[in-house]
């Protein structure tokens, strides 16, 4: 890798993970029926900024994962990280569905709901939200599962490649397995299902820190023997 690649790819991964964490921290808790959720959305002045933060973080994270895959080109672990990159693209595409829905249609319906007098307009806004939101939540659930699988695949590639610390590969496998389990066994409208995204994103943050020249040898050459 060139010097710029060693800076740009982990930098994108770091920025993408940080944006996701900040947006997730600022995101208000949506609870109750459709009317209650639309009211919460309308009262959150930073709603659109939060969701644009999510949306902008996705291509940044994918760019960073490309760098991680490039790091394993031509060495053991290459096939695993290639598969991880493909599944990761699917994961972020599916995640984008619910985020774009909430940033666009969710916000517009919330504004219509709170601005309208009680009657047909408000009722229609709640009806539309209640009809479309489950589809977006289903996309969120499969995105959480796919992102967990992505993290497992990258963790596997890191273990086989021995270019990065072994603990990073092991933690990737563990984080991905937990994420897949949460998405698999919990309904898409639960907090546990949303938590499926947490560990994979934090793993990306750790990976970016390890890949940056400050945290590693500037050339990131594969080591002989085991890596601690």
C-alpha cells in the first residue's frame, strides 16, 4: 500500500464508525404507537441531521473496509475478506433502506401529523407510517445480521492473514457472532435487534485505530509466526 492508501482507508473507516456512533447516540428513543413515534420524530430538531450522519457514514465505512480487504490481497485470508466486502455492501444497502425512510418519509409524515388538525390528515399520516415502517424494520433486521456476518468474515481473514494482531481477528469473530445472534433471535422492533449494530461498528473503530500508522508499523508487513 502507498502512504496515502495507508492513511485514506483507515481514516475513512474511522470517520465512518465515529459518525455512526455519534448519530446512534443522538438518536431519540422511539416508543409507543405510530402517533407517539411521529410526535417524537417531529420534536427532534436534529432528526434529519442524525440520519444524514448515518447515511454519510455508510460509504465511508465501506471505503475503509475496501482498504482492509486490499491489505489481505495475495495472502491467506484473502477469500474471507473478499466475501466480507460483498456481504458488507449488502448490509449497508439494507441498513440504508430504514435510515433513508426515516430521514425522508418518516420526517415528512411526522410534520404532517403534528401540523394537521385531528382528523383525516393526521390519521392518514399515522396509517402510512404504520404500513411502511414494518418493511423498513425488516430491512434493518437483515442488515444487522449481514453486518454481523461481515464482521465474522473480516475477523476470519485477519486471523488467517496474520498481518494485523490476532486479537483483532478473534474479537471480530466474537462481535460478528453476537450481532448475528441478536438479529436472528430478537424481533426487528426491539432494542436487542438494534443492538446488533453496536459491536460491529466498534470493531471497525478498533480496526481503524490498528491500521493507522500511529498504531502500527508504517508498512504493515506480515509478521512471521503468531501475532499477539
